[in-house]
């Protein structure tokens, strides 16, 4: 019986560690989403702050401005794609965290049940050692 208890205790510890790891991975993924969101916002601000060149300009200036806008647009598309992927990862990590929490709670309940069973068994043994027998159904105490 004590082997069963120690096994359940080990399982509960493992499940607890798995839950903590899932929690840590979720926080890391959320941090990545926040970082990418901030980068997308900054990039949007930069794009909106660029104004078309007015007046007389040469071809090189126009080419540079066009190249800059093209690069900013490409970076924006890439960042939004990475942000979408990061949000998918966050959702997966949330599901994993919920799953590990359920497993941890189940393992803890099993451990507690075995512990309670051991205590009841010990109480029954003590009662039989002391000459007391447990009352039967319908029998007065």
C-alpha cells in the first residue's frame, strides 16, 4: 500500500512540474506575442509618418522613398504573419496548460484517495489489535 502511495505521490509531483512548465511556456509565448504586437505598432507608426515628397525631386530620391516603402510593407506583412503564428502558439499553450492542470489535479486526488485508504486501514488494524471490532450495519455503537 505504501508503494502505491509513493507511486501516486511521484506522479503528482511530475504532473505538478509539467503544469509549471506549461505555465512557463505560455508566459514565454504571450511575451513573444506582446513583443511582435509592439513591433507591428511601431512599424505602422513609421509607415504613417512617412509623407510623400513634394516639390522638385530627382529620380534617386523617389527611388529611395519607393524602396523604403516597399521594404516597410514587406516587413509589415512578415511581422503580421509571425504575429498570427505566435497567437496560434499561445492558444496551443493555453490548451496544454489546461490539460496539465487537469492531469495534476487528478493525480493529486488519486494520491489523496490512497492516503485516506491507508489511514482507514491503519485505523481498522488498531481497532482489531485493541480488541475492538468495527460495528456492523444496523448494530448500535
